[in-house]
């Protein structure tokens, strides 16, 4: 499994999450190495609150973010390794980066909670030599429960930042925008099917 382990501030292991969605794309041949997670979408209780940890490819699935939120996650954290394959054109690179940022900001808005997205920087060669490797695009960021940027870093070197997050703000945002309350769960059965007629 591709597993994220969460340590609490006293150094103890607070919990773990196993990546649920496994990609098989150029330079990301993870289906050959990892089994999909088997412990579900469970927030991890820490001394700071309940953390909804999801890994990399999981960030593209609104269902994963929603399930974490419904189970009480107070913020979502996405450790990520995503970037461009060398043959991508510049305009395609811009679209991919923007889609990555937009999708995670949307998780914050749709669930009324902060999101922390952490991504690698630098180049990694493709050991299969089928591509020229991946240039990780960095751009790690933190957004609040309305998708507003609280912090964002660059794309050319590793950076460490400390960001203060107002955890009580989510409750106010959820009152203003009660998306969780107004869900039509009686009409969502189709989400559990692979395809619909």
C-alpha cells in the first residue's frame, strides 16, 4: 500500500491512511506496485483535531473528500507527487496545474473546510525510459473553507512554511453555505455504480 503515517506532536503515531485510488498513467505506473487502500476514508484524530489525510491521486475524487468531511475531518491534507511529463506543451502544463489547484479549492468550498496540498519539486527520471521523466510542479498551498488562499509556495525549490488556520471558521462557513445539510442523499444512489444508463 501507498501509506501516509501521521505523527502527533508528542511523536506518537496518531494513525495511518492507505491511498485508495491508484493511477496507471505515463510515468505513474502505480498499479504495478500498490494495492488500493483497504481501511477506508477515516479521519485521524490528533491533538490538533481530526485530519482527513488523502494521498496524491485521491485528490481528484470529490467522493473521497466528502466522505472524510462527513466522518468529521476538520481539514483535508493531500501529500502529493504530481508534475508534467516532458513532452507536454506549455499551454497543456498550465491547464494541468490550474485543474489541480481548482479541484482542491473546490473540495474546500464543497465541504466547508480548509485544505492543505503539499507537492514535490524537482525532476525525477523515468526508469523505464519510456518518457523523459517528471518535472514536479510544486505550488504547494493552503486554502480556507471558502477556497481562499492562505499560503502558496513556488515551484523551483523545497520550502517549509508555517500557516495559521482558524479551525472555528469552518463552522461559520458551513452555516452560510449549508451544502452538507441540503444534500439530496435520496437521489445519490447512482454514485455507487460504475456506469449509468
